[in-house]
């Protein structure tokens, strides 16, 4: 069995790199989640159409001013719930 290092499927060029988005904690007001962009400090809002969408832990959002993408954490949903064994 011959190993050919020049094969296309063995190159690392085709691997996609994951981009990490900045995490931002949002504030909830009814069906609206507000957050501040960490890059330009512009206030943004995400309007949810159904109550079910409010309970998602994270969501991707884009700043309306600078167009940077970030992950918005839903208030109260990102904290670990600790149960007492008593």
C-alpha cells in the first residue's frame, strides 16, 4: 500500500475553522431581548414571535450598526440549576 502525501483529501486546507463569537448577556422584557454590542456598544433588540423562543439558552445575533455577530445568552437560562439533595 503506497502512501501519497499529495492527495487532495489529505490536505488540511479543506478543513473549516470554527469561529468563536463573543458571548453577551441580554436582558428580557416580555418578548424582547435587549443586548449591547461588545464592539461598538450599540443597543440592539431581538423580538421573539412566540413565548417558546424566549426560553432558548443562546441565540446568534448581529449588531445593526457594525454588523458584528455575537452569541446572546438568554437571561436566567444560562445559569446552572443546582438542586438540593435534602
